[in-house]
C-alpha cells in the first residue's frame, strides 16, 4: 500500500495488526530455476540475478539445479544441529531475560540458516563482521556456549568485563568481530579488513552481515564504493528479514527494487537467495568465497528471509504486524526444511530429530546453570570496578594511574 499525502508517497506494509496477512505478492520461483555462473563472471553478465531468487530445496525437500553442491550428510547434519542449538540457546536466553536475570536479548528465530549455512561455507579463519542476529556463527564454529552466556549476563566470567550490551559478542579466536549497535559500520570494517588482508598477501577473506534497513545508511554506500574500486575480497550479506525494528522493508526502499540490485550500480555481482534454504545459502556463499579468494573481488548477497519473532525482548511485533504473519511465510522454516531434506534422503528421522532436540535443550539448560552460578543481572559477582582501566592502554598513563589510586580500585 502507498499513501499519497499531497504528492508525498509514504510506503506502508500490506497488512497491519488485526488484518489477514497474505504473501501472494511474493514470487517464489521453482527450485533449481536459476543457473550457476562462473566465479569470474562480470556483474553486467548476471544482472538478472539481483532480481531472481536462488533456491535449491523444492517443496518436498529434494535438491534441484546447478546450485546443488551434493553436500555430505555429515555436513548437513552438523548444520542442522547448529541451527537447532542456536534456537534452543535463544529460547533459554529469552526465558531468563523474562525472569529478570539479564536486561536484553535478541533472537534469530527463522534466520538460523543465514548465519550457520554461510559460516560453514567459509574457512574457519575467515573474519566475520556480524550484526546482533548472527549468534549462529559462533555456534557453527563451536565457540563455547558458556562464554556467550557469560557475556549476556555480564557476570564475573564475562571476558568482555561487562563493557558490551548483552548479545554484543566478540571473539578474535572465532573470527567474530565485535558487534556494534551502530548498524552499517560492519560493512566498512569488513571491506577495510579485506583490503588490508589483500595488501598483506593474506588469503583470508571477510564476510559481513547487515539488515535491509541498514542499507539506507551511508556506511553501506561507502563500503560498496571501496569494495568495488579496490576489488576487496569480501562477501557483503544483506539479511532482508522484512522488518527493521518496527519499520517494514519498504521504508528502506524495498518496494522500489530488490536490495541486491543496489550492488549493480557499483559493478559488484549481486545475487538474491532463499535465506531459509540451507543448501542455497551454503552454495551461494561458497561461490562468493571462491570468487573472493581467487582475486575476482566482492559479492553482494541478499538473503531473503523473515524475522519470525520480535526485534528484541523490548519489542512487541503484534503492535505493527499481524500475529499470524510468521506462520504463513511462504519460504517456510530453515530447520524444518533441512530436516525434511535429510529425512527424504534417508539420513534422518523424526525420532532422531526429537531425541536431538531434547539433548540440545538439556545441554543448554546445564550450561545455563553453570553460567548463572557466576552471576546474573541481580545476583552474584561482577567484574571489579578496577577493570574499567584494563585493556585500553598497553602502558597506563600517569593521569589514569592517579585516578585509579584516588578511586581506591
């Protein structure tokens, strides 16, 4: 819907609370209908890829087309486990937030493949520049879940010493760049990191994620300019989950064109992929990674998905969209779709899936109890006040040393 106020067009979502949602306007092409070009292709040769949708899994969970990389059952089962663990972790942390044990949390429900599948297509030491809904990167890289929980609680075992908001993780060892609340900066940082790596002869590449709303920020365009001019070896992901907090994608320009199309003006190959299709996300990321590593420059990827729940624990999505909207999203659920594929291929079963679900929930619960023993928002030990002076300077300057002494910490 577009309202006209004396010549000013104001985009509005198709449905508001209390209305019946309908995604008939979204075109879902058959799986396998988009070809797989060479990694050396020029952006102008695949212009239409920015407007099409790459899909591998069909409605029956059968892989189709040239983007099907015949991934091993072991890799797919590892991916399924990582997505399920991410969802179980999210559920636990929202529960403890509602209990007042932490101040804030953000779930990635419905978007697990965006992080997990992409991460598994990268090398372990490639650098990731995420936003706050890609906790699946850390889980896919087997980063200790207790470290993540300690950060959310800002407890006595928090490596970041309570200096970051909950879910703003950071891990150099896991190739996970510090999360920033200033959305869009991840792109500039990722491109700069990739340029530096290339200048040093480092074969690693970078990958960045931002939401579709952040493409309206200046950082997005600055980063694309540098990535294009210097052919930075990076992957620039746009997670189009339809909502930027309470603003629908049209406010950021999604009604005028696809978000992938924004890369074309910079001469960057740009693709759209079904973000709820694990196989498709993995395949497109692997293609972009090979392209970057072989010296062919950056790739822009729009991951078309849906934010199934609220923006954060501070958000009530029923105030701006129909409560049933998530249940009829036409691209389904990434976990259920990968499960369906594995069951159809004879590598999985409903019974094994249920058993794994329970085992993961038990694992998260046990880790949660240990983390809570180190402190939560309202109980337990905290990092001492003296740590505010740590990790800033290699050698503390005299004026700070004097202040620390005066403060008695």
